[in-house]
């Protein structure tokens, strides 16, 4: 099965795209990147899910190539059964080793199962694995900043401390998005410096770059940057 999938991926290889991927995902082995564009991977994932072929593929971990991890993530995104989806996310997360696979794994079924999702998010953000934490924060950002928002959620994220760049970038992204959607509630986290200095400034920077943050809010946020 793996050989068939690998041959399919190689047949879709785009060397220029591979070179770009190597640059933007610097923490994984360049030799593990084949160079297959995302729409092609999603197409294969849909085909494998519909045919049932995916079952043997997702059991074989760890994968050897970045695109196999991407394919695995996209297959999970297709899953219709909540129990299967949550089980497979839990099974796969320890093997996620880069921001792209982490951020592009967004199961559709989560939208209709938010109570169950919350039960998983708490241990995810308490994990000692970089991309499990990043995934947990990403799910809070994606699913719990609108109608399902609660003030306890930014508190959970602000309580995280890490030396990992990819965790801190996600925390900054979370707060920038939260400032766009829940400004009054989230602003005190910036005013009272509840994040570490780097993440604090990065959250402000991302807010200033956002079209969703009002100009008057940007002006005030700019004044809250930590100066060194």
C-alpha cells in the first residue's frame, strides 16, 4: 500500500514547489519532501477515504515523507464519524513534526462536536510535544473565538510558556485573532503584559498587519509594544 501511495506522490512531484517547501519548513529533513502541491494531496485523500484504502495507510506510522504526513492529515479531515476522527487525531498527533501538517489538519467534524473537542484541547495544550500544543491552541482559535467564546479560553493560552518558536508563534496568532474578534475581553492580556515579551510584541505585530483590527485599535496597540 505504501509503495503504491509513494509512486503516486512521485508521479505528481514538482521540483520547484519542493524547493519552496524546503525553505518554508526548515526543521524537517529536506530529503523527506517530495514536492506535491496541496490540491493534489487533498484529491488523493478524498479518493482514499471514499474507497476505504486509507485504513491501512494511516496505521503505518511514522511515515517517511512530509507528503505522507500531509496526506494522513487530509484523510483525517475527511472523516465523518466523530469517534473515529478524534481517535485518529490522537493517534497521529505525536508524529506531527512541522507547522504545515499541524495547521492544515482541521477536521470538518469538529464544528459539530465542540463539547468533545474541548475535552481534547485541554490535554493537547498541556502536552510536552510542540505540535500537539500548537494544534490545541489552533483549535481554540478556530472554533472558540466566536459564538462559543468564553473568557477562560484566552486565559488558558496566556498561561502557556515555552521556548519553542512554533508554539509562541501560534500563541501570538491566537491573540491577534482574538483582538480582532473579542477586543474588549482580550485587550487586558496585552495591557497587563500577560504574555512573554516576544510573544506579546509578535501578537501586536500580527494585529497591526490584520485587516480585521480597527485602525483606532491598531494605534493603541502600537503604543503597548514592549521596548527593549
